[in-house]
C-alpha cells in the first residue's frame, strides 16, 4: 500500500500533464467534473505545437547534441576510469579530489567566463560549443562512476590479456568493456538525461532558432501577455518521451549497473 501511494504521487503530475495536453485550451484552467472529464479530448494542442512553432526543429537539435555529447562523455570517462582504477601514479588522489570537487561547484558561476571564451572562439550558436559544455559538465561524474565499475573487475583479467600480447586499448575494448557494459549503460543514460534536461547554458549560448534545443523551445512558448497552456503541456509530453523510452529500453541494464559498482574484487 505505501508503495502504491508513492507511485501515485510520482505519476500524478505526468498523468495530469498528458491529460491537460488533450483537453481544449479553454477548459484547462477550469475544474474537472465527471461529466466533462473525457469530453472533447483531442490532439489539437499537438497539431498547434508542430504547425505554429519550431518545436519540430528543436527535437532533432537536442537529440543530436545529447547523443554526440553522450558518446564523447562515455569514451572519455571509460579511459579516465581505467587509468584511475588500474594505474597508481603520484597525482591520483589529487585527480580524484578534483573530480569530486567539481560536483560541488555550481555551474552557473561559469556562464560568464565560458560565454566570453566561446565568443572569442566563435562557438556561440553552434552545436559544437554546446557539446563541449555538456561534455565538460558530465565527464567528472561519469569518470567517478566508471572508476567504481572498473574497480569491480579483477585485475588478473588485464594481466592475462597482456600476457597474450593485448595492448591497453584492446584490454579496454575487448576484455573490460563487455564486463562493465551495465555500468557503461548507466553512465550513458545519466549523461544523456543531464544533457537533455540542461537549460541555462543552452538558453544563454543559443539565440538562433535553427540551433535551439527542446528546453529552450519550451521556455519560448510562454508569452508575455498570454500562454497557450495546451501547447506547453503538449511540448512537455513530447520532451519527456525520449527519456521515458530510454529508461524503458535500458531498465534492466540500469538496475544491473547500479549494483555493479558495489562489488569488490
């Protein structure tokens, strides 16, 4: 029973968002009664969303930026995690401390200096600039997570592969990666969702309609003198779909990955 209550509390806002996106816009601010609860439901808000706004352009932009950024983050985090897990070097404690410290730093304080640097490098209003920011934001945590996952893999496997003549890259890709695949999926999903939900840097760095992301597009739907709440709710539903689909497809890997880092050699 307590689980059902918690689940209902979590799902209610999502269900209300979906329901509101299907209601006529003039009825969204009105109360819901049994007589009108299911009357006049339609997809008109979704039609207005894609016909009257550029939201159809924002979705591919976000998918491109987040997908490329996630791949780069996972690659860097895997290599960094392997180095931190397998090699003992003088600056290792300091590196770990810096990675942890970055999680305590509010990224909002970096907007102005990063904006000035990107302006000089002509990276504003570009996919490349936003991808660089997202990779920099997600890599520290991803590297820490990958270090924990790689610590659960016995080092004897590395040694056996090296005896057979395998290079470091071969050890990572053919020996280690298949064993920590649930961890890789966990890191990838964590990075993708962080990038997908990020709003502040995208809002400041992107002003051209052709490169705006979903979160910036949703913010643009709020008018100064009025807001079409049906369109806002429809946009919110569409924006939530990629992460819902991602969780649905990878939930088993995620559960395995969340417990993998707890294992010890």
